[in-house]
C-alpha cells in the first residue's frame, strides 16, 4: 500500500497540475529549427493587483528571455531587452515589447523568431502576481545586489549585500530598472538571478516530504503561467532543467551584442540598439551550439 501511494501521489499531482495550466495559441507554425527553443515572457498586467497602477491598461512584457537547447553544445539563456529596436511583422519598427502590446503572444513570438532565426517550440508567460505567490510558496529566496536602491516606481529598497526576501521584495527586485545604472541589462541579470534562486529552492530534496508545500507550490506556479498549446507539465520540467544547465558552468547567459543603450530612431523614444553586424551571427552560433560557454553581451562600453 505504501508503495502504491508513493507512486500514485506524484503521478496524480502531475495530472492535476497539468489540468490547471492556461493555454494560448501562441506559436507561429514556422518550420522547425534544430534544437528546442523556449520563449519566456514576464507580463506586467495590472489586472491581478500585484502592481498598483490605475493608469496603465492591458499588459506589457518587462521580461523577455530566449532559452535554447541545441542538438549539441551549450544551452543558452539570452535576455532580450524589452526596449530593443526591432522589426515587428505587419507594423513599423519599434521596441520589442510593443509586439506584445499590439498582438499579444503570437506577435511577440513572430517578432522574436524574425530577430533570432529560431523557431519557438514552447511559449511560457508568467504573470508578476504569480512571482510573489511562488516565492512565498517556497518560503522565500536569497537574493544579492551591490546596489544601493530606494526606487519608488518598483518598490525596491536595498543596501549592498545578500538577504532572504519574500514575494513582494522579490518582485520589486526583478522589476527595478530606473535606479540601475545599467538599465535593462542589470534588470535582466536580477531576473535571471531570481529564477535561479527559485529553481534551487524547488530542487530541494526536502520538498518531497512536504505534500502540502508541493500543492501550494504547484497551485501558485500553475496559476501564474500561460503556455502555448501543446506545452504541458513535462515540457516545463524540461525547461527547468535547461534553465539550470544554462546557468551552470557549461552554459551561456547574457544578452545579444549591443552597441547603444540610448538609440533614438524617432517616434519611439530611447531604445536599445542591437549590433546589426554581430547579432545575426550571434544567434546563428547559439542555434548551432558553437557559441562558447560563459557570459555574453552586456551594456556597451565607451
């Protein structure tokens, strides 16, 4: 009986969790490219009340990450700055997150595919309210920063060092941009740090012996997610493993090559300009698994 229960519990939990995930018709149907590509988007919709803002309507994407597992070579986690000036199918060139505002997940997927040359296999959208709930469900996470911050927009208040934080502080940590001298680059690094801290907590073997905590975590996690049709719990498990590999010693993390953090082409304000000469080759090497492991990109110097 004990053996039956030990086998039935995780299987039943997975089936239950799989049925709770919301799905969206996000994928473009473009021809497959080698490897497996995940597009991760953080939605800042004000609808869930996690962000107090009565003026902003709808949803935008403050977080856009491309996670690619090549057939051979290092796994790559590439943060795409939301203000990157890009071509958007059917529209004038604009900031990358405008694609989500104008056409939701489908247009964001098409835009990223056009930019990178990679076909997205799985789209995963995380609501900011869900970040709070997931962090609280795992009992908090340890985060580190060298910045001194008191930012009214995000709510982040920080002195240099590391500390354990709950959901509200973790969300502020991930959202803050204006008080960071490196802007979107620094925010992308903090967002990756938060996801890594959450992954470490979830991988804790002690969680196996806490069925109540497992249910709380899955409830918070599935409630925060919207994924592409055909993407299920097992795919999300593969995503978590890929993320861990990208963050490990043999993985790749960072941004595409950037030549300007204040590019002003007109009509859209200040944008991030990706290097037009190096970016195509960069994504081609990421796709083929030939880009060397380690950090990449970052804010331009000089």
